[in-house]
């Protein structure tokens, strides 16, 4: 082992070079450069993806498919860790410095800078949405994405198509008849489907998801239907938030539920969802 400053031969135990007095640079025993054939994995939609080479991971990073917060792992690691603190931590490219976009996540944490291509990737995988607050140098203040140049025909349609893939157009008449013929059993599934579709709509528009569909059904059952009334109230509020409008449907749904007409409220909500799917 030699001193990196003067070339003096070291025995490996010195902290300072006995020849020049400079601190000895200790090189890690294992580095990413020492193992160019390491195969990497990352988490996407709660699933492990891989294996991939470092160059492939860099391509995913540049495209926005993965980011600093993505959990990564390779054989030999004790546990998954975020890319930012892993051996893959990619430095800022010149493009990022020049075209640096930042965004605020659902937990009010700031992330960035990212290139426009990376922001495009975040849109595609629903990490950000139309109502996500973004900023870049030159903007007077933070603004929602749909008010910036990022909101364009070349980027946003992917998010809209993702939304329609997971939301099914349902015949309101069929849902009502099935609910009646099954003595309310299908109505439980209908409630579950509405809760799931609403979460998809919220996520696709940059809002945090609400109660999970399974919890909505369970809570409604445990509270003998009381939570079901509250659920319909929240659905109305969430629809108003997505559409950026105000109406009295929340109160209407509560009144219908109190008088045992929740199925009518479901029909109105389903009609709103169908309109978004068909748009």
C-alpha cells in the first residue's frame, strides 16, 4: 500500500504518512467500481424488479422510472436502502442543473432537482399528478403542475390513460338490479369498487388516497352502516375536490342513506365515475 500523496510505501496501519505527514486515504474494501458485474434490484409498485446492471439503473434514473427515494438492493446487502444512500447514488448531470425541477410530495417533502424527462417518468408512474406543486428556477413561486410547461399533450395523456386502465365503466341499472336480487350482497361489492375507483382518481390527480376499499367495507359492517354514511359524505367531498367544484351532494348522500336509499347515492356516484372514464 502506498501513500497517495508522495508514493511512500506504507504498512497499512498508519493514519498519517511517515514521509510527508499527509493523512492516509483509506479506500473501502468493497466499492461499486470493484464489482462492475453487480446485479441490482429495485422496488416498483410494491414489487421487486430486476436484476439490472448499473448502466441500466442509470437509464431508469434518467428517465424518471426510479429516483433518489426508490429502494434498491443487490446480493450481499443486509437490507434494502434508498438509492440516494446506496452505491448507485448518481450525481447531478449538467442537464439536471440547467433544467432542474422540484416537487412537493403528499407528505409535504421537497424533492429535486430533476430533468423534464424524469418528471415525465414520475407522471407516468403516478408519483406526481396534475395538482402536485412544482417549481424550477425562473418561476416566481410554486405552482401546480397543470399550470406549467410540464402539462403538455406529450406528457399528461399517459397519466390519464393509466387512470382509465384501472377504472371500469359499470352499468348503473345492472348494479341496482344485482344489489336487489342478491339481497344487498352485490351492494357491498359495489361499495368496495367505488372506494377503489375513488382512490385511483385521487392518486391520478395528485391527491392522497382515502380509506382503503377493504377498510370501508369492514368499518361499515362493524358500525352497522354508520361508517357507510360517512363514506358517502367523503366521496362527495373528494369528487368536488377533483372537479374543483362545489355542490350539495354530500348532504344529499347523507339524507339518502339515513332513509335507507344508499343505493341511490351509489348510482349518482357511479354516474360521475362513468363520465370520467368515458371522457
